[in-house]
């Protein structure tokens, strides 16, 4: 299997959500392979066929895998898409789906299912991981990973002497680059074998690189504060992501950065991730789950960003036009003041607003903000302006707190919102109006505008 040394597969492209696809009676005469090729969907009973084909051919073009590579799993009849993604019932359903895909009659256990892989003999200094591959795709694959390494390093803001921590490091290619530049790097991986390979590299190069065997979210140095923490193609194995996000907050230095890179995070729910979070159901990933028993998660952008914002972080998306492996998200400790002119918003949330302007953003008829949910503040303050030449009634909703304010023409107002009981989002609703043409230019803004929001403050 030529892809055995890749830490994970790349992110999926956005597409409409998948659902159960009815089978046409005419398809009953086709073989399983012909049916999958014709419909673009496969069933639970087809997973072993996908596993065997993928193990034999991997991504090599011109092989039988071509007939399967873009296909999507038909979800079982019992699966529900209407559950609260933060509920226990939602997680239990995903675990049940994993048992079905993995072909096991037991629950997922990372100490068993994410622990060790069998590696052929290799020179872990000269040819670690994907450098051992000799298939036709290896140059392109490694080029993408090197581009991602460069993006991680560029966005780390590290300098020699700083401290960095990587979770799910695998062969620790990026960690080794940073250590060779004088950065103190710790790695955490659940695999004792991979930790041993990282130790071998650290000793050979005589660099400050220290591997530790452990789980996501664990601090290998107790209360150490790291200047940079990152996951590269590994966070999607983190089933305990709710707790881990909060733990990472405690491990990050005051001006530090946390980065997720190379993760399967579509900008909105997709065919491969047709829910806020859950198992990815495209053929390649399902075949890997049946073969290796990994818990291969995907997250929609608004869900994963909302998770870290709720834990007290401020987000920013990092683009990498040359390689999707290098795209990712940077999180830093939130400040008390959120400027709507500069605050990055995830795609779905941003679509509830007009584009940012020099000193703020216009709302639409219903705009919302995802907020910190930690116990680090007791009140919120929202600065708004009514630029319309008439009164504007504005409805605000923060959890169970709902009230309306009335803004006079041209009025600027600071709205105080009690936040003793935390809510995940602040909702703003008001009528929208298209402004009249300006007197000086005659040019009209054709956007339906609500109210103008300049700042949000945590108090």
C-alpha cells in the first residue's frame, strides 16, 4: 500500500450534503463495483471491497480504485441528522457509525485503535516516513507536505529559544525543521514506535527535540506554557475535542499561537462531512477506517471555529493556494475588545453580515456572532450606530436574554448585555433598508442594510 506513510488524507471539497440514496431496480443486475461506479455511492456491505482495492492500489491512477475514489457511503436508515452536535446522543450515534464502518462489535478505544502501525524496516534519519516511498506519486505528495511545513513555520511566529509543542507528530518532519533552527520542540504521540523514531532523529541531529508518549491535550511538562502549539493532519483523530480545546487554552503562552493545519475542514457541510462534525464518509477514508480502525473525523468550519471561540480563542483562517495541506486556522487568546472591522468570521457566519468596512460591519436582517463561553466575563457591550434617517428597532438574543432597543436617526449606542449565564451566540435582528443615493455623487448603495456594529467587548 503506497500511502502507508501519510499521516492522513487531505481535506474534502465543499459539496451538497449526502443522504440515503434509493437503489434503482435496474442496478440489481450490476456487480458491486459497477453499481458504485454508476451511482457514486457505496453501502456498508461494500466496505471490504473498497478496503481490499485501496490496500492494493492506493491512489495510483488507471487502476480499479478510479471507479471508487469519489463515491460516498449511503447512510444507514437509523442515522439522524437533526441531533444537537454537542449532545451525548450525537456522539453516541457517531460511535455507532464507527463500529459499523470498522466492522467491530465494540466501542472505539484510542489506546487500541490509534496506537501502533506496523512499519517496514527503514532508515529513520535518511528516509523517514514518506521519504521511503518510491511510487509515481511520491514527489507530488512530498512537495505538498513541504509546502505545508513552510506554511506552519511561517505562521508560527517562532524564534530560536522559543518553545513549541506538536500533537500527533508522527515522524515529526516539521518539528525537526524547527528544532534544527534552535526552537525547543516537544512532540506528543500515542505511538511508542513513532516516539522512538523521533528520539532517534533528535539524537542524530543533536537538537532540542523531545518526544513524549501521550494523548491529545496532555501537557508533557506539567504547567509549561508554549509559544506555539500545532496539529498537522492529526486533530481529526481527536474524539475528545471538546475537552482538548479547553486544555490547549491552558498550555498556550499569553501571546502564543495554536494552529490546525492540513485538517479535513470544509468551509461548509459537504458530501464527505454532511453534518457539523462526524466521520468522513468518502470511499478512501471509509476504506482506511475498515483497515486501520482509526476514528477519522471531519468538521465544518463554523463548528470547529465555534468550538475554539467558545473555549476563549480568537480565530483566523490561513490560505495556501499552492497546497491544501498548508491551509489551516490560527487561534490566539481572545482580547477583551472585538473590532468588527478586523475580526475574521467563518464562512457561514460571515454570510449573515455584510463585508467588513473601515470601522465596522453592517448587519443583515439576521446577523449573529459566536462568542466565548468561558467564565472569564460577566457582561457584554455592543457598540452600534443607526446611520438611517429614521428610527430602527433592533432585537437582540443572547441565550434566554431577549430584548429590543430603539435607535434614533444617527444615534450611537452602547448596548449592555448581561452574560452571567453563557450562551454560544449573540443574535441581532432588525429591518433592512437600501440607502438613498448620496447628495454629492448620486451613487446608491444597493445593499439592504440593518444597523452598523463597530465593537463587541467582554467585561
